[in-house]
């Protein structure tokens, strides 16, 4: 069944490296405006799957459309219609806040007028007027993460991929960050997120758990807890993730 | 110095130019204690562990490790500690086994002598013992680094964020292993940004903005939270956090998974008071329970200083 509201549709997606199967027949779909948690132990195949979903590598077999574009025929279109943020690679440390915004916006081909307008809007929203020309390396980690997320959705992508976005962030900033995620989802942006914080898994609309390249569970956090007889997602994860 | 104490740090300060990394930090760690520094990135944890590892000198203040001074007797101290930095620092072009042999060798020990210490983690990477360390996955690099830090049977093990980026299952196994090493008599100091790991330590120091906010057992920290804490859930979580944050008598409201943790300024506030307020805001399927505070609740209260 193809629902026009589905931003990501993956069917029997396989990715092999030699004789090693990193992603083994992944089938799932993610709706518009949904916050989708993509969980799994280290080495389960999450990063490989995200690279395929972002159009950075081709699947070995299977079907995939992201934002209506087919991975085999419109890989570049997929890249233009998604946003990406990770803990490791986010912003250029030796550029200022505004320079980073302009750089990323320029890459996505936004016009100067749009860039100017949205930059002012963003600087206002994040309350950065006084630090707009500061270098990224001089900012606290929590600010970097928030700016990094804002930059990742600056070109209004249909889906944003967040790879462990809150790793190492203090508990207050972590919650503010999730508020930004909710706001983005409410504005219609689909959020695809990985995390090792199990309380954050509970903030997702739906969660998938990957084990050895396969998706072994996919449901709302509440249903997963009921099915696995657990009071929280930590319990679910500990039960399923090492089989 | 008390013979039960392994580490005694007094009034440590460290600045990098105009940036303060440590601001009058004092603490002590007992022998065979599992001691945690809990705090976000940038709090100063790495600077502190580097000073304890004698890799860095404090601007002011003193550290004693066992009977030695960290600045004057650093050679003695380096023989008795095992240090695992946050950044992978083994030889990338040596194999797994060669790295381990190297670290055992420079301390005049052998893998065989102390294999029992690393048995439960090294077992998981030994199938790859002929692979170059640089070509291991992140999780395996961490296991190898820890093995190398322990293979000479140190008195004191210093672990800088060993579980960052590690999944919940591996983290659980990791802490079970640390507990065993503590029972072998090794003193362990570990830093982590994961608040839920505080409960695995004998004592913790909560660390934020270059300062220790509180040092105690996790049980005492949570017992001293100081107000009645409620977990609240309704059918509309998106508006619930907003409605609780703007409740006229709110003291704090923070998301915790599927619940909001709420405290009220009114000491006598009851569950029915909160329920009444939420019904007025149009909430239904209201669930409210009184709960014990977690270390994360306490950390946020100390951070916000309220």
C-alpha cells in the first residue's frame, strides 16, 4: 500500500559489503510530519541504512523512495530534499554563525533574498543577535547543536536525518533540542532520528529497532512497551537489541 | 594522608587563556571505590582526568594519588594508573594483539599475567586480534582501549567517557564489568554525560561549568531533592509540557520519556490540585503519580539553581 503521505518508503532494502549483509530486507515507511526513532545497537547497521536513505550510497537491491524520488533514478533530487545533522560533522568551526548559515543555504541554491530573510528570522528565533558574528568554535556545545539543527532544516527539507544529535549535551539543552524537533515536526518536516538515550526513544511517534541488519520491531513506544512487558523503552531495548 | 584514600584533589584550578576549565575543584576518592564524574561535554571532565593522569598540570591546587604528588612524582604515578582517553589513542597500524602486547610490555607485564582482568571484554574482540586497530568499529576500539588500559593491573583506572556513543545494551555490560574490577580492588574513576549511569557508581560528583555541583552517593543525591515530584501524563503531551510550564504555581516541569516530571511551589500541592488545573486546560486521560527523583532531576535542579 502506497500512501501519498509517506515521505520514506523502503521495501526489501538490502545493502551488502562483499559477503557481509549490513541491511537485510528493510521494509518500512515514515509519514509526513512524523518523528521516527531509528534504534539499534552499535554495528546493527543504522549508519549504513541512513547513508542509503540520504542518497549517499545505492542499495544492493530493493526499492526506496524518499520524498517521492526513486533512489536509483533521482539520487540528486533526494539529496536536495533532505536535511542531515550528526554529532560529528555539523558546522565549520572557523566560520561565524551567519557565515555557516549562508554557506549551507548557498549549497542548497536558495536565492540571496530568501537567505537574508530566513537568516534574520532564525537569528531572532534563537536569540543570537549579539553573537551572530562569533566563530562557531567559541560557542558552547548546546548552542552549536541548536544552530546545527536549524541549519539542517534551513532549506525546508521534507525530511531531516538526525544521527545522535544530543550526544553529550546537558539535560536542559537536550530537552530544548527535542522541543525544536517537535516544532519542526508540527511544521510538517519529517524527523528521522537515532539516539542512545532511551527516554528520547519515548518522545518519538514510532520507533524501529534494528538487530544484525534486520528490523525486529516497529511500533509506537507505548505498543512496544506493552508487547514486551516493559515499563519503558530501555527495557524494550535491552530485551530486543541483543538476540 | 588517610590510607583508605586513593585520590585527594584540593582546590584545583585550570584556565586555557580566558576559558576556565576547572574552578576550585576539590574531592577525594577512596580505595576500591567506583567514582563517577557526571556532566555534559564542556563541563571540564576531560581536563580533570588529564590532571589525574599527570598529562596536564593544574594552574593552582594539588592532587595526591596514593602517597604521591601528581606534579612532582608523576613518574611513580604513571606506573600505578591506567588511563583511557576519550579520543581513541592506540596505535592504528598495529594489530589488536600487538597493541595489547605493547601496553603490557612497557609496564613490564605480560598479557598472560593479567588476562583475567580483561577476559570478559577481550573475548569479544579476540576474533579480530590480527586486524589493525585503526580498522576496528567504534565499539571494538573502545573495548580494545579499555583492555590496554587495564592489562598492567593498575591500582587506579581513569576512564574518560568510555560509554559515549555506546548503545544501551553495551553500556549495561560495560558497567557490570567495571563492578567486577572494583571487586578485584581496583579504584575506578569514570566520566560520563549519561545521567542514568550515576546509579552504577558508589559515589558521584555532578559536574557543570567547571564546578562540582554536588558530591555524594547517588542515593543521597536523589534523597535530598527537596520537593515532592510528580510524573504526569495525558492524552496530549505536546500541549501538556506547555500547560505545566505556565501553571501559575509551577516550580519545574521537564520531559522524561512518556511523562512530564513536575514540582510545585506550593509544598502542599496534591495530585488532585494538578488534575483540576489540567482538566481546566482541556486535558483528558490524566495520569498523575508521586515518584522518587532521579539523578537527572537533581542535576537539572542544581543547574538551574532553583
